[in-house]
C-alpha cells in the first residue's frame, strides 16, 4: 500500500491571495522518484491552514527524498507559500485513499486512544469506518492507519458530498450507541478540506 505524507502549515498571505504561488513546489515534487500524486487544499474551518497530501509508492521513497540534496530545492520553492513552520507526518492507510481525497469534501481526523491498546483503537476505527461507508452522501472507503512517526496516533480520512452532509450525519447520531461509546474513549481532532489534485 502506498504511503501518504501530510505537510500541514499556515498559508502565507501570498498563497491566500494567489494559489499559483505553490505550483512550482507541487511541480518539483511531482518529478521525484517514487511520487504518485498530490492533493492540496485549505482547511474549511479556519480557511488558512493548508493540507498537502503527497502519495508515495512507499515511505522509503519519502525518506530518501528527505535525505537527498533535492530537499533544499523544494524548500526554496515552498518558502513563498509558508506562513509558518510546517509539520510533516506519514501514514499508510488501510485502503486506497483516492475516493476520500477526490470527494467534494474530505474529513481528516486524528485519533489517539485515551487508555487501552492500539489494537482497540484500530478495531474501533474499523467499526466506525464500516458504518460511515454505508451512509448516504459518502465516498467510501473510509481509510485509517497509524502514523509512522507515532504509531499510537491514527489518521483517518472520509469523503463526503459536503461539510453539511457530514454535519447532518452527526446530528442524526448515525454512529449508534457503540460508535458514540468508542468516540468517548479517544481524543479526536476533526477538520475538513476541499482537495484539489495537482497535475502538471
């Protein structure tokens, strides 16, 4: 399964005014060995945090690039778009994330178990994902997996027709009692983005 690198940072004023300032960085990374595709978009909630998802053939390809002399070239291209320090985390999802990333709206969730094992977290996320994938206005499969940097932290992604569609599902208590009980056992951070796929 490919790995997904998430680069998250506050967008600069230049990027907020003109999205094309990030294109040289997106174009450069698209030519790196092991690159598959990239998605990017602003967080809907604050409208200024940029989420950049780079799909690699493997985590090893990402790692090799980070240790290469090409990294400084990417950084020079990216500087104009940065409004603050980026964070980088990598995940190997449970399934192909294409549908989640190409949906009209993508829900991005970070999960960490308050108590208990990672296996319990994984089982709970599988239960939630199976419920979400049967709902209307979704774009299955919902995907999840541990971050490579900290295996106790899981990333999940789900595709929705809209932010409102997700909010309606929450209001309808679609997860059921067991799902709600599981959510109570985790620390979760939820954001949404409308991703664009870069093509040179």
